[in-house]
């Protein structure tokens, strides 16, 4: 073997070794060897670490969907009655992206529905009372929601078995951001979902015509552009993004690579290591372009869109908003049975001023003058399961 070949082999080994060392360092920075505490609650056996039944129920309930994965809830256990507890909104989760707290109330409603099903499985019935201490003070919202409970729950020993078959579905990721099969929902499937609605002030509307889906797709992309061009919103979403396992364990709410559908562990850890060392890759124009392309693909592969609406005079009714969340939870949990996924599109009907034109166009084209959209979501037959999102522990939400 001549000297040139030897040098090539030696340098090849050196370069490969350096690259391997760099790759290992990047994987370590991404959190490859750190336990994912933020996923513990998804384990069906995890609730058993608590002896207190209320904490067991809450440990399962927190798997409920929440807008932007903000997990807007707080809990207070009654000291005098071991069957009673309260659900509050967390004032620290008030966000620019939800200026009227509509999404916050909807999220808490979804939690209450999960709570009811979890309690039944553990042998308890639930007596639910919304706003037991009276309405919140809208003029002093941050202080008010920390003092006035959204709901009071009292457990009893006579559970009904309605919807108990949905229990296992509580442990399936609620939002599916992958592409859907392009076949629109059938009328039978739509009727199946419509029959789940028992709330007088709420209605469900489906949009499957090609012209409708194309128009909603365009509105969805416009809504994303509004966020990109509004500094306080873009900054807030960036602050809610967790770049690696350490950050996800420390603040297990908001967004992460799983939000984009990254599922392969090695790919996830490597990408997390890269964006942790070079955070500019996950923000600014590069991130904006990636988001636009990703969502354009998702919207194109959406056969049906769905909106939950209420009468215009009820748009600020907090009870109606909470019930919207309860209904949405029923829809997604039932959807799992049919292999149908949901993906909310909050940017189209957002309440911040910059989105009023997008929201107004949606309302003008798709709703009557006396209807108001509380939610808009993609809906369709899923192509594959979506990665589970972060969850804080139940104890982290105790007041």
C-alpha cells in the first residue's frame, strides 16, 4: 500500500471520527439521554402513582386538548370535602394570541369532558356546576379568573356508563397535523358527529365542496401571514417553542418538534441539537417559510373543514364557550373510533385585531349573519397517528 493511499485512509478515519463525535454531541444537546418527563402522563398506568382519587382523575384529564397546548387550567382540592374540587383558568396562560380568552374557555371545557370520562372509568360519577361562584369579572379578567372557579366538580359513587367506551381514546393524541385522505366525510359520518351535540346554543357546520375547501385553505394561509407580520404574536409563539428535551421537561406546554410531526427519535434529537445550537434556524423568515409550505400541504390534503358556531348574541357567553370545548372533546374522542382526525385552525377566526379581515371573510362566505364561529378545524380520515404532545404533571396545576 503506497503512502498516498495510507494518508487517504488515515484522514478518512479522522474525518469520520470527528463527524461521529460531532453527531453524538448534537444528539446529547438535543436531549437523547434525558428522560421525557413531559410524556409520563400519557402512560395509562401513570395515574396510579397518586392515592387520592381526585388527583388520579386530574392526572388523566390533563391529556385534554388545549389551544396552542397552553394547558390553561388550574385545580384546587376542597379541604373540607374529599369528593369536591374546582377548576380555574390559569392567569399566567393569558396570551396575545387569544385576547378574549375564548380559546382558554374552550380548552377548559375539553378538560371537563375528559374529566367526566376518566372519573367514570375509576368508578365515580360527576356533578358539574359551571361558574359556581358567579360569572368572572370581564373588566378585571386576570385577577378574576384566579379567584372565581370555572367549574365545581363533586364526585359520587353512582357513575353512569355513557361514553365510558371512549376512555382508551383519552390516551390518543388529540390533534393530528398530518395530511388526511382526500375523500370527504360522508353524510352518514357527518350525521354521526351531529348527533353528539346536545347543547342548544351550539351548531356544527361542515364544508366539503371543492370551492369551499379551496377558499378556507387560502384563508388559513392568510391567517398564518398575519401572525408572521405581527411582532407581538410571532414573539409570543417563539417564546412558547421548546427546542430540546431539557426545555420540554422544564416548561412542558406550548410547541416542540412533535408539533410539526417529527416522530423518529434520532431525527428529533438531532434536529433539536441543531436548532438549540443555531436557534435562528427555528425562527424568522426560515421558520415562516417552512410553516407556510407545511400548512399549504396540510390544507391541500384536507377533504372537509368543520366549524362549531353559536348565535351571534352568545359569542361572549362563557358557558357557551366552555360547552363548545366539551362538545369538541366528544367529537375528537369519537373520531378516534372512526379513524378520523381533527386539527384546529385558530388563525382563521382569531380575535386579535389584525385577523379581523380574515375572520370577517370567513364569516361572510360561510356563515349566516346570526352565526358566530367558536372553532374551525380540519377534519378527515387520518393517514397515520400523530406524536404525543407535552403535558405537565397534574400536581403542577394545583393551586
